[in-house]
């Protein structure tokens, strides 16, 4: 039996009136190992090694995401290994796919990444909010 999870990738920006808007790009459903010390820990490690940029340089020597859409495409590529296991679902189905955990990857206007983890209980309890590096630190200690 799998530990189901979904990742919502969000582009966050300020409107003309300075209010913060969230552009939800995609919802990715994963059938197995969605507990925080499973693939979410590996994902946080991967995100922590990368940098969100606005435009590409020929001499990039590290993992870069050319905005939230590029990050979303690379994430799907990273998670998908043939048929099954990883699916794209409609954004409105978040929390309705029998997931045990919900994750948000938020690309902020300043190009930082916020990583959020929720238990998909009745209250959608937030278990973590911070940078991918902070997630790694917290959940590597759990694994130790």
C-alpha cells in the first residue's frame, strides 16, 4: 500500500495594488512514499541545490529553474519513470485523491522557494513551512 501525496507548484507574485496572488500551475499526484522522509525529503534536497532565475546564462554551473513553469516541468521530469506512479491531476482535486500528505512548492516573486507540508487530515494540519534546506534539516534529523 502506498503513501499517496500531491505536490502543487505555485508561482507567487504581487499585483499592481501590491496584493499577493498565487498562480497555481500544476498538481502532481504520486502514489508511493509521500511521507516527509520519503520522496519529499529527496525533493527538498534537489530544490535546495537549485536556484530560480529570470533568463538563462550559457555558463550555468548549477541547477537552475527559469521561473516557476520551468521548475514545474523539471519536477515532473524528475518524478516520472515510465507508466504509473506519477500523474497530473486537476488543481481542484487537491486533497480529494486519498492523499496522506499535501505539499506546496511556492516560487516567490523574489525567486526564493518556499516548501510547505500538510497532513491531509480533516484540518489540513500544516506540518512544515520554510525553505527546502530547512525541510532537509528537520527531516534528516527524523531519519537519523
